[in-house]
């Protein structure tokens, strides 16, 4: 019997039982759609995290003061006061360091006319907008001369600007921080939420020297944001910073660091690893539905063999061979799984796009997930269809013809 004839008989059998065929396909459709949607959700979350990390800056290394240990009680990151301006200048001289910005942080109530807003006040240096690729939407950033002269100038994040001045341009306006007047010289472009969840636009930047002497009354700095020349230099520069600070702080070989040096790659790796694990978990859970769909195919095909026993016996009696019957039932099972997989791909794409548009959930349609889900659905169909097909092919024609 020719292959074309076998295929025509298989398709005619499926066509003759449309409702049963459709319901059997439904398991594969749901399984493939679930896999594609879950992977799209996981990849979307990972892409969103990577975008948030990129928005923080390129080739960035964060240096912060470390922890104090008082009477066995560890005070946590930022408690030490050993990080100085001289340390920051020494870091600036290291090979591979491109930009450095000292940082001093506090939270204060900011007042402008009749409006006020409680926000983060970040004392920093002129290199920060370059490090973090953060241009001004209006006005400018403060200058090196203003840092040296402890000038009362401020640059607003977009959230603070809107909260205090609405849609108006606040450049040239006066705000008060801790009772002291500051002239607004610029507003930064919106940056969005950072990788760790904080709103990057809810901030006021002032010269770190002004923050030290006029707001906090300190001489040390709380940290620094460092930019390496290239991404390849980041690990080496981070190590060099650690060695330099240990030497400058005269720490013994067995003494813990009184500072912390972290790269964005480390933070990114932690976040993306967790999302990758979650994506794999979601895909694994969704793949169970593919197995359930395969079991459904096997069940329906066994029922079909039982119902068509006399038909199989008649075909074999007039010359059909066992391999023809085997191929017919395999074609039926593969067709159900492949057509169901194709419909599942369309449904999965529609679901992922619907989640993005209706619920604003980040999704990323992954071609690799489509190929994997489609291939897996085909294998499931053939695997679970083989036993019923083999059973049909092994029927004795005489016994089959006697079957009632």
C-alpha cells in the first residue's frame, strides 16, 4: 500500500471524528500555549531586570563604607566612617578607572513655596551623570567649581520636580533643604525604577561637599560610584580598588574589609539567576500539561483501535500489511499533536501579548521556546501514539474480523 493511500486513510479517519479529534488536540494546544506563555513571562522579567541594571550605568562599580563591629555587634553596611575623600582621589588614579563620583546620602524634607516632598538627598560629584548616562531634561548638572565652593545648587529628579513644581520648569527656582536655600540648576530625564526596586527619579542631587559640611556636618564620604574604562576592566578594577583601600586603611591580613566593593555584573547575575530558575520552574510545570495531552492522545487512539478492530481486520485481509496499519495510526497521532502544537503556538503568542497589553506584565516571545514546544509536542504524539499503533498492527486478521 502506498504512503499516499495510508495518509489519506489516516486523514479520513480523523475527519470522520471531528469532535473527538478536536478535543484530543485541545490537550496539546493548552500544553504548548502554557509552555510558550510561561517562558515568555520568565524571559520578559529577565529582560526587564537587565534593562533596569543597564539604566543604572555602564561598567559601574559601587564602593560603600563597610560595617563596624562593636562588642560583637555588627552595625551593617554604611556604618563605618573610614572612607575619605582622599580614598576617592586615590581610586581615581588607578589604571582602568575612567570616572569617579563620591556619594553622601541623607533623606530630608524639601520645601518649595507651598509644596513639600520627603525624598533622598544625594551629595555627589560632577561625573555622576556621565557614569550613569543620565542627561538633563532641563538646565544642567552642577560644575566642579560649584563642588569646590560648597555651592547651594541642586539638580532634581523628575519625580521631585513634578511633586514640587508640577509641569513647570523649576530651573532657577529656590528650594529649601533643612532650612537652607538651594537654587535649582537642572532637572534630569526620567530614569525609572532601579534593579533593586527604588525609584531613581525620586532624588535631589547636590554637591557632596555641600552635603558634608552644610547638611550632615561630616568629613567622610559614604561611598563612591566608579566607572571602568571598559566592561572587561571591571573585575580587575574592582579587585584593585579593594587592594588599594585595604592598604590605605592599614588592615591586617586576617582583618575583614571596612568597605564593600560590588559590581553591577554581580548584582545582575544574582537577579538573572533567580529569574532563570523561575522560568525553568514555570516551563517545567507547563510541560506537565503536554504529558497530560500525550496521555489523552494515547487513550483516544486505544479507543479508536478497539472501535475499528473489524475495519483493521478487513484491511489486512485484503492485503494491507502490519506496517501500513502501524503507519496509519502513527500518522493520526502525529497529526493530532502537530496541528495541536501549531494552534498552541498561536494561542501562546496571543496570551503573552495579551498579558503585556492588558496587565502590563513584561513578556518576551522566545523563538527557542516555540521550537522546543513544537518539537516536544511532536515527540509526545509519536511516543504515546506508538503503543496503540503497534497494538493495531499486531492484530490477527481472522480474530479482528470476528470481533463484535
